[in-house]
C-alpha cells in the first residue's frame, strides 16, 4: 500500500490489543514482582492508546482527558505499589512472588 | 523541497554554532574562575589559551577508552549517548530571532516551532535523568551508583519547582509556544520599560534560576559529581569520549536552560529600550571594547600582549563596523540585532552560572533535598497562586 | 508518511513489549517499557494528541519510570532465575500460539469495525486549550477527586517507606 495513505483506525486498536495481550502475558508468567508491576503499566498504556484513538474518531478531546486521568491514577498507583514492594522486600528479603508464601496452608 | 533545504541549512548552522559554543564555554568558564581566584587560567596553548578547547578535544579523543570489567555493556555504552542526544535535542525549539526574509525565503530563526514548545523542553529534560541514572548504575561501582541515584533524585526533585516557575509566565501569555511567548513580551510600558516577564514574575525568575542550577548539576548543587566527596560521582568509570559526552551534555543543558530563561523571562530577542536607540548599543559596546583593548595594547603588561591585544582590538572594531554597516541593510539589521540581544542575554546568564560556581560552596545532599521540597516548591506554588489570582481578577 | 511512521513506531512498540516480557533483568524490562512509552507518544502525536504526548513523556516516561528504575537500583534486583523448567518445545509452541491468538484478535477487530476514516496527521488537534476548557468545566469533579487521590497516594507512600516498619 502506498506509504502516503491514511492509516486505518483499526490498526491502532489492533496495536492496543497486542500490547494489552503482552501485558497480560507478562503479568501471568513473570515472577519478579517489579516486572509484574511493569506489565500492569504496559496494560494501562495500551488502554490509553485506545482512548486516544476513539477520541480521534469522534473528533473530541474527551478521550484525551480520560487518558490523562489514567496516567494520573497510574502515577499514584506506582508510588504506593513501589512503597509496598519496598516493605515486602524489607520483611521477606525477596522479590519473587512465589516466595512470599508464609500464609499458604 | 524548499522547506527541506532551508531546514537543513538552519540545522547545519545551529549545530555548528552550538558545538563551537560548548567548546568555548569551557574556555570562558576556566578563564572567569581563574580571574576570580586571581590567577590567569589557560594561557599557553594559543594566545591566552584560546586553543585550549582544541587541545582538550584532541586529548579526549586520543585517550584510551577503558571499559571496566563486570559492567553492563549495553547500558554503559548507552548512557553517555542518551545524555548527549537529549541535551542537544532541546535546542530545536529555541527561537533566536524573529521572522526574516532573505530573498525568496521567508522563515523564522528557529529550527521548528511546536505549539507545545515549552512542554517539549520540559519533556526532554525529564528524560535526561536516565543518562545520569544509567551511567551511575552501569558502572558497577558503589560511588558511581550513589552519585547516579543522588543526581537523578536531585534532578527530579528540582524539576517540580522549575515546572511551576515556568507555568506562571504561561498564565500571563496564554500560550505554550516560544514564539508567541516572546511576542507577548514585545512593547514597552511608559514608552521605555520593556514588557519582559521579569518584572511581574521576579520570584518566578529567581525560582527558575535556582532550580536550573540544580537541574544541570552545577555548583552549589553539584554534590553528585563532587570530586572530593564522591570520586567524581556517576562519571567515575568513564574515560575519553564517553566522559567528553557527559561533559558536553552538562554544558548543553546549561545553554538550553539559559536560553529558556531568556525566552520566558527576559524577553528573548527584544531590546530593553525602543528600537531606534537600541540599534546603536552593539556598535557602542564593541567599539568601546575595541578601544579599551587598543589602549591596553599600547603599554602591555606581558610581552605576548603586544600582538594579541591590538589583534583583539581590531576584531572588536571590525564587529562594530559590521553592526554599523548593517543599519543600512534591513535584513542584516534584523538578524544581527536579534542575535546580539539574544546572545547577550544568554551569555550574561551563563556568566552568572560561572560566577556562582566560582563563589559558592556546595550544599550537602540532605540540605539540597530539604531546600527543594520545603523551600523552593512552596515558593513556586505561592508565586503561581498569586499570578493565577491576578490573572483571574483582571481578565474580562 | 503517516503509514510509514505508524509502521515503524508500532513495530518498535511491539518489539519493546515483547522484550519487556522476555528479558530476565528488571532494568532491561524497565528500559523496554520506556521504549514502549516513547513510541506510543509518537503515535499520540499522529492522532492529534499533542498535549497527551507531552504528558506521556513528562509524567509516564519521565517520572513514573524513573521511580521504577530507582527502586530496581536500590533493591539491587538481579536477573530472575527461572525455577520452573519448561522445555524448548513448549516455549516455541507458546510463542506460536500467542502469535496465532494475536492474529485472530486482529482479524476480528478488522472485520467487525465499520469502515472508519483513515488517520491523517493534522485532521484533529487536541490542543491544550481544548483540554483545559473541558477539564475545568465538564470534568471538574473527577479532576478534584483525582487531586485528593494523589494526596492519599503521597501520604500512603511516605508512611509505607519510613524506616521503623
């Protein structure tokens, strides 16, 4: 296809779906707690892309504002989540989520 | 096609001038600090040490580039690259002058104008933290790690007062692009006081300057790269061109931050008093400098000065003649006047940076962080609230 | 030009996303995530979200990821040693199945979406003026609630990160 053509909107949604799926894969399969957290951030970024894409379709800035709120909430969540990770590390001396299992049967 | 060629020419000119300025900024710094400390500074390499930057470049290129063992190779090599690339990128949105027409070409003296130019500069300086943090971590050395972490914590802590200090002129001018910010500051109150943002926003300017000292890791906030505390901090393990890259990144950051301060607070390329009279200022300044050099060249203190001082006098008088002749060519006059005032203000702020380095001792790390969060940040907030209140009450 | 930029930066985003999931060392994952955020910022620019692109770089890539990188450096997180051993066959099969799944998703999205217009750079501009206007009129209540949320997060993070725990 000629390189000057307009990009169909569905391609952005497909990219967002791929990134979200990769985020879910990272969340399920990785065992370092910081990497799990970063997969969550990847999922949030994919959702931001969807918001901005639909905002383009309707030609309104509401999608940008939702995306902005997602960023703000992600910032707050990252701050508290990393503080929790630091506390867990101080108590358990490990970053692997499999080893934080003292309440398991 | 015309646009691409013009842009390429502008990029070439700006890149060449910027890189030469970075090299000679180091010469200026060493000379100024030396004269403050009552010594001479670089003197032997070329007349009055003018070829010292060239000698430094040759030394840095030919030095052995060691890579220590057990470092993380990719990040060790990536860090100086990131630092330099980002430091040089933010010059792309800095306007040096107004719109000019040379023949058929009608362009601004700026590489590109973004509608969000100020946000672009803030964004690039936000990512510039990674160059330092990665450089410190990848060196596999506890002093470098500490220096890198401290430096990046300092940079992100002082980004906040800097951004708040930047927002106050944005409220006044109602725009995010640099061109319109400078256009907002044109004109004069009472016919002779320039409408610079410095006068309503004096606290914002002070907060911005203090925060920019910390952002660029300059004294008094240079504990992360202090030589006596941290063995040169995050660039301990770097030698030759990588070290030169970090060095260049620091000076480029200094130039960027002073350019942004000039554009936001000091009116960019606008002269301080109205146009017909301010055109004679460059001629007078350079002619006076040339005459002073000529006078000292007649009875020189050192033997070499019998040749260098008259040569300098000739150079300055030549520049004064160029400014004088340009008064008759409108295109050249616009370009030269804008460049003179812009570069004059930027050089003055750079001189303040160097002057402060020669004068002040450095902060301890906890004093530095406490000052950012309990001193500068509330002051910047109060400034912003005051500005917002005034704007809200006075707009219709 | 639009399609070329989209293809390049989408490829970078997907490559960095895969890198994030596959790398063992957390710092490499963090840098891949910064790569994803940077390429997404370019895509936002293409979709006309210039303010959101700048906010993404300033807030997400320039502050949140710095926080991640700090924590990784402070905790000296090393490369993850995998304790469950999967055979190579399973890994390749998993990659192929993932690619097939993503292809299926792409096909479904492409076929069920009505024929929308294409994206051209410049057709829509989400300027800071529009965003500010909407943010302080229609979305004022969420804005104020979000500021309280940030205050809660600051207090929580400081309390959790104190020494005496």
